[in-house]
C-alpha cells in the first residue's frame, strides 16, 4: 500500500486525536455528569437525611427500652467512662448523661459498620419524598397549597428575580405538558428572502399579529449547536413549506450544523472532489502553464 508523501505525523496526530475525542468525549462527559449529579444529591440531600435518621435513632434509643437495649452500654463501660471524665473538670460525669453519650456513640458505631447499606436510606427517602410530593401536587388541595407557596416565594425580593426563570427551565425538562409543543417541521425564508431555515411549528400566532399579517403560524428556529436557543418568528401560512422529516431528524440536522442530513433527504455530491492543495499545485507545476491558443 502506497504512502501519501504529503502526510505528516503532525497532521495524522491531529486527525486521529480529534477522532478519538469524538469517540470518547460523549461517554466521558455523560459519566462525569452522572457522577457529579450523584455527588450533589448525596452531599446536599442524602447526607442531611441520614444525619436526621441517625439523630432520630439516638433519641429513640435514649428514651425507649425496646430500641435502647440494642445499644445499651454495660455498667462497666459507664463506670470506666466516668473514671476517664473525672480527670477533666469540663466533662460531665453524671451517670445518666454518660449513659446517653455512650448510647449515641454505639449508634454511630453501628451505623459505620453498615454504612455501605444505610447510606442509601437518605437517597431512598429523597426519592420517596419527591414521589409523594408529586402525588400531593397532583390533587386539588395540593395544587392550591402549591400555588399559595409559589405566590409567597415570588413575593420575596431576591427569589422573585430568579425563581420564574428556573421554573421555566424545570418545566421544559420535566413537565408532562411541555410548554413548547412542536407540531411539524417546516422550512421558511429567514432571516431574508433566498435564505432557507429549518424551523418547528409551535402553533398559531397571537390575535393582534394575525390582524396585521393575516393567517399566520408561529415557528421556532433552533440555533446550532444548542437547539434549545433560537428565534421565534411569525410567518404567513402560505410562506411555510412542509418538510417530510421527523422532529428528531430536524434537531439532529441543526445540532450537527447540517452534517447529519436525514437519509431520505440526502443528495449525492454532484460536485467532483477537489484535490488537496499540494496535489493541485504539483500537477500545475508539472504540466506547465498553458499558453494562448
């Protein structure tokens, strides 16, 4: 197999390095996002819940015999702890207080022995809490309570500037009834005549606009490479042309900058392949510059 004399190590390294990034980066970034999401949930939600569960077990063990007998220290352990504390005047040596402290220590030791299993309690409680919150908000009373709490939150000076925008993003990602419902894929002349842009019809337009523009539709023009941003335009219905592709295919086309063309819409390259710059230059030099006929 002949070797291309114009290929260099630097060029090969850049090409294969870029290809390697294209293969590995999606998987690595996906794994990184999942790990960071788990660490966030574990540190900000699960661990405080676990701390509360441990505190509840300690309080229950100190006050009830049914739970306390599993963590009850022996008389010898209490006497030994009192003897150790007598050397420090700042420590309490009351037997009841010492007993409660030893019970708390035994609970923490027991939790540490089973930490691999018990640490999941916080995540499980968080998941169940979110589930029951969703069930509660789904009811008539829950919706009224939620609206009341939302009104209180949006009345706080700092929260009212941040909360509405965060809520819009969350509703877009997780709501059952999406705020944006794409009906079909179209192509319109935007931003001027002669330039065609792929868009997604979201519905009819506003009444005030229709009174001036006539029968029109609202079209969302996604941008590359982030299709969640773009432009919302109103176009007369007669200037909208349907595209026989799915919404997913249109989004892939936009994200890839037009590289991922739907198979049914692909057009074979009608232009002959252009030679590399070096090859074209060498051929011209070898053939010479043609003179006048």
